[in-house]
C-alpha cells in the first residue's frame, strides 16, 4: 500500500489547549483488497 496523505505535521509543543476525540479504526483486508470509507468530503477516501 502507499501513503495517501498525512493529516498533520505541525509542532504543537507550545500549545496550552487540548482537544480529545475518542475514536476507533481498523483496516480490513480480504483477498488482498482493503476496505475503504468515503468521508463525505469531495475526493476523500479513508482506509
């Protein structure tokens, strides 16, 4: 597989505000195919 995009590469070392978002992810592979999810943003697929 290849990297599709990187979400964030910023340095937040001086940030005083924290935001917590609980989430769960998985990658499902069957017969050498990965399940993809369309996020609703135009052209944005997630694995």
